[in-house]
C-alpha cells in the first residue's frame, strides 16, 4: 500500500505542475494581449528597430504623417532627425520574406552558412 500512495503522490504533484504551467501560459497570453492593446495607437507607429549595441537601438517612428529617427538607450532617447517619406521604405503589413519561408528553407539557409 505504501508504494501505491507514493505513486499517487507523484501523479498528484505532476498534475498540479501541469495545471500551474497551463495557468501560467494563459496568464502570460492575457497580459501580453493587454500590453499590446495599450501600446498601439492610431498616430504613433514604430516602423523599424535596429540593435546597434546591447542596450542601444535606432528606431524609425511615424508620428502622424511625419517620420523621425531616434536612438533609444537604457536611460535616454535621443532624436537623430526628421526623415522625409521618400527617405524610407515602409514594410508591408503582411510581414517580411522570413515569415513566408518554411522551416525547411530556413534550416537549409543555416546549413549553407
């Protein structure tokens, strides 16, 4: 009977662990959805972000009908300048070519490197 109780306790702990993982997954998805809705705006859009150092990024931002470039650091944001619409190419909303590639194509690309 002692062995059966041990197996029962193991299964109970395992089921509780799975329940906590599922709960964490859905809580994370819910929180991410809330953050995404809060971060989207009709007049402000981050078009592109490029990492230039571990905590430094260059961003192209559309604010209204104007475009600006910024350097975003850990503690500061610095305006580089205003860009004209002719200076930039706005990516399509459907995604880039990497999103359209299959896993096999991506794997082959890394094998060649």
